[in-house]
C-alpha cells in the first residue's frame, strides 16, 4: 500500500517540493571557486573585478550553469562535465548565495558627509 501511495505521489509531483533550487555545499563551493580561479576575474568573494559581481547573485542555478557552459565575452568556456561538473557548479552557486549582500552605504559612518 505504501509503495502504491509513494508511486502515485511521485507521478503527480507531490513528493518533491516544487520550484526548489538544488542545494550545494558552500564550503566545497568556496574551494571550487578558488581552484578554478574564478576569483581572478570575479574577486576573492565574488564581489566583481574584471568579471561581473557574482556574490549574492540573483541568477538562478540554471542561468549560472548556462553562463559557464556557453559564456559570451572573455570568460573561459567550461563546456563539458570533464572540465567542471554540475555538482561543482552547484557547490559554487551555494557559496555565492551564502555571501551576504554589501552594507547599504547610508549605514557606513565614514561615507557620510557632514
């Protein structure tokens, strides 16, 4: 009976959360970000540099993967799983999502004019 119920739930999509983002390991993602030298262009913590800011990105995991697999501009292309796995990209995405957004400049006393 349990197997029939589980099979039915899986078929209609109720057993898994809808629109959930795959989760990765942020610590492994930080190591991958360093290993693949992402920081050379995107900054040590993804804050941007020659490449765009990736920290606290609003990109979805799918959009980030598409960008890495078929980038435009000067970014190196990692088009195959043998170059960088989807699991590693998921971990890197988790790392990027774990970085808090920068402080609002209005909250930084040194930046206030008197």
